[in-house]
C-alpha cells in the first residue's frame, strides 16, 4: 500500500516537473536536467589579500571582483558570488532546473558505504597525525631537557671559574681570611 502511494506521488512529481520544465517565454520546449552537485572548486580564496584598481571602462572579466563566464557578469564580493553561483539564473544558464533528483535507497546506501570508508581513512589519518604530534612533543621535550642540561653545565663552568678566580685572588693578596673578615671586606680587586 505504501509503495503504491509512493509510486503515485513520484508520478505526480514527474508530471509537475515536466510541465515546469517545458514553460518558456519563446514557446520552445527546453528539457533541463535536475540540479547536480558541483564538482569544481569555487576558488573563493583566490582574491583574499589582493589589491586591484577597478575601472568601469575595462572588460567585465578584467574588472574587480568575481567574473562568471556562464552568465557574463561580475559580482563584487564572495557572498554575492556564492549567492550567484547557487542562484536560479546561473543554474538555468548551465542548463539545470532548480529541482533535485529524488534519492533512492540504493543511492543512500552507496553514499553511506563511501562515507564510512572515507571516515575509516580519516580515522587512520587522524591516528597518524596524533602519533606524529606525540612524536613532535617528545622531540620538543627532549630538546628542552638538552637545553636545560647545557645551561646547567654553563652555570657550573662559570661557578668553577669564579671560585678559581677567588682562590687565585686570595693567594695573590697575601691577606689572611680572618683579617679580611674582621676588616669587613672579602678581598682587594
């Protein structure tokens, strides 16, 4: 019973879609295909950070902003570009109507299996990235420890040098330590 109703609704939609697709102003019948997923990259980031001199006398594709070859128009910012690319006029010029094909059970199952496979790939990639980050953290910690050891060795060397200089200074002055302490100074120099 449900299958029968679904088939009837699908037949009605097809009839409505055919009527809507066949309507044109010139009287000619144009069969447009259903809306499809975009394969190409929109390249929204290509204009980020660029300075451009805009003149109204230049050709449309040479003016500032985003140029659409299909519609022969220029839009000035990325939001307008997205609105245009997803809009009715642009898709009509591409030969598509604004209707989306109805997905079947097989289509959904196929998409789910591909997404599951890509999720598995992403999980392994994320695990690899995590292990790489852990390796990086371990290397950074090892470098910090090495730097601390070098600093401590420099401090020890400096301290030994200072002690040696103090001992040499005391031998040169010939003043006994008790006498120097009584006078209130540690040495001359």
